C-alpha cells in the first residue's frame, strides 16, 4: 500500500533579496485517503523525488516522504538544509 503519491514535478518558488535563501522547491503530495499535503523540499529531497518519478508517479512510504520533505516553513527547510550540509554530497 502506498502512503503518499506525487504526480507532478516539484516547483521552484523564488524568494526576495532579503530572504535567507534565493528560493526553494515545493510539491503537493496526495495521501492514500485523498488528502493533499504541501511540503517544502531541499535540493537533496527534490533529487530523490525526481528519481522516484522516472518511471511514473512517485509512490512513497511515510519514511521516504519524511526523509524527502519538510513542513512548509522556512525554519523547517533551513534546519533540514543545515543537517544535509553536514552529510556531504
């Protein structure tokens, strides 16, 4: 059973000059029960989503969903980016 699905490629959202980052990616996921969930993605999370989408709509477990995306707040995004920066490429 699939917990989350994403059919459309993540979108880039540009920020103003005074923002802590120039922009971010976000995507809308659909849960098995039909609820739509908007989340932010780091570059690493976006890359994982795009790989999953190569053969059609990405079907993600809860674990993959949590690993690839964050709550749609700048604080959550920056926190994940900091953690991922320490992981190396």
